[in-house]
């Protein structure tokens, strides 16, 4: 009789335990995430800063990406609000560039492939040659790299505004300039921005090893935010698919 009672209790408690664990999965995740390495922040501000674009983290003020309004290769506007609740990777390029830009855009294609289905990663590629890089030209260029317009935007706009955000928004150039006719910015840098608009990393966009680090850093950055239940389901589905795929691979140990 006693053993039957114990068996009944186990049968009742195990499903309840599983339910509580998965229902409070975010809590258990958060506990595990406390010991993970954190990415640095760039652009510390003084406590009395009057700069309008700023955010607070770890009892400090940090520079954030300022307001902007550009036009994407899709013909639609892209603004600072587009970045809301997104992790953003950004670069500066031009379509007629024969040197570093094709390498950079190919590396950004890797970022797209890695995070396309996750919904919270955005890529913004700004032209530094808006006089020649029209919406139509950018659309053709985007097609060459199979850019998904739900995630990756090639941006054009007024040259002074593009150059202003490059220098004073993303800090990718130390040169002075006003975006005039003779002004020119050419940089290999990728910039990683968190969901608050704070810069969290710089990477050489022509170097595949540096971009490997970018991919890892994006994953680390994602762990700073609670995983939504939809993302949890997608993550489990992806893990299941990978496990199933591994079963079909040949076992080299038997060769």
C-alpha cells in the first residue's frame, strides 16, 4: 500500500515539476546567465551630460545612436525607431568600391545567415556615396548578396547626415568633415549596437576571424535579454533539427 502511494505521488509530482520548470524557464536562464562574460560598452558620458541620445547602464550614462531618417533599398524609410528592440550590426560602404566593400558585404551575408530566423538582429549598411548610390542601385546591389529585406537594409540619404552619423553616431572615423563634396569616409569597421542603442563592439569587416568573434558576441549579447517563449520554442525546434541531422551524418569512427 505504501509503495503504491509513493508511486502515485511521483506520478503526480513529476508532471508538476516539469510544468514549473518550463513555465519559469526565463528565471533559471537568468540565474545561469549571471556568470557569462559581458561585452564592453563604448561612449561613456559624464553624469551631468546634456546629450539627448543617452542610456543608463550599470549606474553610468552611455552614448546611444542618435535620431536619423534614411531611405532603404526597398524605397521605404528607415529611422532610429527601426532599431527599437533590435541588436544592430552596421557598416559604411559604396557600391562602386572595388576593394574592401565586397569583402565586407560578403561577411555581413554570414551574419544574415546566422540570425535570419531570430527576428531581433538587424543589419544597416550605409552608403558613403549617395550621389551615385540611388535606391535602384542599392536594390541591385542587395540582390547580388541575396539580402533579406526583413533584416538587412542598404541605406542612402543626404551625404552630410550620413557622414554625421558615421562620425558622431557610430564613431567609425576620426577625421573631421562636414559631408561636403570633397569629404570621404572609407572604413572597414563593423559596429555592434545593443537594444538600448549603446555601442558594444567594433570589428574588422574584411577579416573572417574578426567576424567569427562578432557572431559569438551577438550570441552573448542576446543572452543579456530574457528569451521570449516564442524564441524558446524556436530554439528547441532548431536543437531538435540539429540532433536529427547529426543522426544522418556518417560515423567516421566506424571507417
